[in-house]
């Protein structure tokens, strides 16, 4: 990071740590939670972190080179002894403690900086859903983007993912739409249909995500279908119908792009290409050209040969 970005990052992490210590002292945050979240904040303050990029792949081989989807930046942090820190628990603690605003801003800053340094653009970065209705957070992010990055560095290069942690009943429509115009930002609903359930043959009938999607209908650009739901669609005994789910999504937001999470290989990506625009998965290659070659082979070997042959 340059000097200004480094100073701002440290200030944001320090402010988060101060808030954590105050809530711990007041008894709002338990000893264990303070220790867990504090370990992550200490690693970030000491620079013991980086981001890995999990690419969203276009899963239509005939035009896979015409559309470039983002790569999601995933935080990896380490203790002083070099032990990896699993980020989900400490980030959840910070979010539930109301300390996510400075923390999220710090991650956006650090993620964008690394992406620029390594040529990873475009990228997507997760933010807490509670920030969607927090106007001051988005104004702070806008100020940061204006002050610390040039228009050429960020325009059209940043997707902000909204997690499933909270329901955004009153999103800050004006500021989010202004960010789309000014910075070319796009927005993704992450882990959509995460509360998928099967009850009396009705899949996810009570999902809160439909209201969340409707609230963001003119803001959201991508809907990322949760990995559990994608895996349910692969259940040969009782497969979940992704087509019906996508049809309902498109009825609410006709032009949204559908991204499937937790896809394991090119065969699965090809099998889902009629209901999705892109796929993301930990075990997929990060190289777009390599994935396109794998998808080309899968398309000509569909359905795939049994693995034991």
C-alpha cells in the first residue's frame, strides 16, 4: 500500500479494535469472543494477511472470452506463529457486535489495493448486509474511493457483495445508485437461498431472500445462489429444481446475472449452463483460459462418463 492507504487502513483497524475493547470491558462481548476477534485484528494490524482470488467463470464455452466476471477476494490471515486464522467466526463476532463498518471499509481498501498491485481486476468483496442500510458507511466508502484511488483504477472494477447476515429492509437507495453511476460499482446478493429448507415438498417457501431481492431490484446486478442449494440440485434422489428458482428471480430482476456457488468441476458447470451465467468454486481453476478448455471438453462429453470407467 502507499503511505496514505496504509495510514487509513491502520486507523480503521485501530478504531475497530478500540470498539471491541470497549464492548468487552462493558460486558457486551465475552472473553472468548474478544480473544477470537482480537486475534484477527492483530494479524491485520501487523500485516499478516493477504487475499486469494476465487474466480467467477463464464460457463458458456461459446462466448466465454467475451464476458469477464469478477474474482471474489477471500481474506487469509495468520497468527504470529504462522497458523491460519479462519475468518468466519471473528468476522461474525465483529458484525454481531456492531463493529462491521470500519472493518468492512478496511477490507475494501486492502482488497482493492492488492487487486491493483497484482492485476486481479475486476474483483468482488464481501460486505456485511447490515451496512446496506447504513448511509454513513456508504458515504465513507465513497470518500475513500474518491480520495485514495483514481477513477481509472476503480471504474467498473468493483463488485460489492451483500451477505445473508441481515435483511436489508431499507437500503440506502440514493447512495447505492450514485455509486453505480460514479464508480461503475456493481452489487451482488451473496448466498441467495441460504435458508433453503425442504418441508412437505415445498423448497425454501419461507425464504427471507425474496424480500431482500425485491428491496434491491434496481440495484443488484448479480445473484449468487448458495452452495447448499446448488448441491441440492445435484441430489439424484430428490433434485432441487434450479430452473424454477432462477425463473422466479428473473421475474423480479429480469436482467440480473446468475452465479452458482460451490461448483466443483467443468462437468457441473456445463450441466448448469442453461440456468446460470457464471460459476464459482474453490476447486475450479483460477485461470479463465484453462477453465474454458475444460468446459469445451465437458460440453463434448455430456453427460460425463462414469468415473469408474
